[in-house]
C-alpha cells in the first residue's frame, strides 16, 4: 500500500481543504504527509475551536483495495499521467478516480453537453455530431446525464468517450443509463473526483462540470435552457481559454435559448462536426505542465517553502477587510499591508478554520454562517 497515496487522499478529503488549499499546503510543507501534520495548528491559528476532521487511513486503504478489485485506480495531481489540460484550470481536483481506458486522457478531446429533457431531434444530432468527432480522432467528453450527454457518449463509444460522473465511478446515475455506464467502463473511461460508492449530490454537479470543461480543448452545447448546467460548463470552458461552440435552434423552443445566446455572445455556430474541428484554436495541442510538482512518481516529496510568520494582528485585519462581497486577494494584500507570503499562510489558516471561501478569479469572501 502506498503511504504517499493514502496521505494524498486524506489531505484532499480533509475538512475545509479545497483544491486550492491542497496545492498551497503541499507547496508550503513539502509533502501531503507533512501538510496533514500541520492542519490542526493552522486551523487553530485561523480561529477554529475544534479539530479538523480527517478521513480514517484504514478506510482510505480499504477504498484503494476496492478500486483495484474493480480495475479502477487513483490519479493524483502530481502524477505524470494527470491530464495536462485539466491541470491548467482554476482549482483542478487533487485526486481523480478512473475506470476504463486511461489512454483516452492522452488524446485531444471535446466536451459535448446539453439538456436532460432533450428533443428527439436534438439527441439524434448530438449522436451524429459525436460520431463525426470520434471518427476524426477526438475523444468526446460528457457528464453521463440523460438527454444530450447520453446521446454524445453513445455516438462516440466506438471512437472514444470519457464520462465524468458526479458520484463514485461505480455508482450508476441516472438508473436508465446503466447499460451505457457499463459500456463506457469497458470501452471508454469513467472519471470522478468522488469516493467509491458515493451517490451523486446536488453540490457535486458543478465540480463535475468543471472537470468536463477542463479535460477538453473546447465545449459544444446542444440544447440548453436558460439555467442549464450545460451553460455553466460552457462558461468554465471560456474562462479557462477553451473554445465554445453551440448548435442553434428555433427561437420558439426554450431548449434553444442557451445555445442561441452563446452564439450571440461569440460562440462558434455548429452545423456539423467539421465546424468544430476547423474551429478549434490549435487541434491536438498539449498544455504545458505547471510547476506545482515535478513529473516524478507519486511518492516524491519537494522541499518545503520558507514562509513569513504573520504578525499577530494580521489575521484580524484580514477578517475585518472581508465581507460577503468577494474581493481579489491582491487587493486584500494591499489593503492590509502584508507580504504575499504572509497572505498565503493567513488565507490557509482562515480557510482551514472555515472562515472564508475561495472563489474563481483569485477572490475570497467570508464564509456563510
């Protein structure tokens, strides 16, 4: 059993440790194990009155064995096989669970998402579009929901498809996709950032959408209402410099409002697969790996970074300067007159204490009571 993997999973799933805090902690203390040892002290200094809840190592070891039994495995952020495009997004998940053909993560891919209550014509078009992309060598990534997602996976199954699920990779959701789930596990790839056996919850779907967008060169929206999760995926893709495509529809169909609005806002209009292939900025590109950790085996540890001990009143200055309205970290540093190194440790302490929330765009806000 790899002690390094157990430590990574315990840190990634520790209370109040989000993806950004995970990376900052490993940078600061040199390894997940050392970061775990530091958590109680950091949380106490941030104002937490009780200890930080940590996953039981025995339960983590049991999960690793269960994954191996079903042919799945973990993929940690510092693993050379971790998808480089996903690593470039804001807050990439520290650990992924994968079941199926990991080779699919090395190929250029396109996300295809859309309405769960898709029309029959929308499902047919999505399946045809996905098949065309797969025939051209692209992996089609989606969220294994009913409607457009299921149609996209079905169309791309022979050429390559990745399903990012909101629960554990062994949990079928929705139930009607049981056969498709099994086929993707056998011929494609299932991906999740959730523990084995965990049923999907409402809060998991935005995280799933982030992974769908992050794995791909671009996102295609086929039918989506005004508040569809597909639009969230498209926004995440755009925010991370990925291309956005949309299939137009009748103004009389509420399911066309999302794609039509995306096209108005600059998304590329799609009528067939060639529109996507020709429209991708640099088809088949590979993003450079970040400097988070070197491309070495999972057990490698880096030297801890030196840090400045914050002055005693800096924490209260930080809290007083915060409110429910998000503020950029750089602005907070200027306002409170602390160094960037002091700010980093203060933010870690306050986050571990549950007093702040980190938001996209390097912004933070006071946590909701």
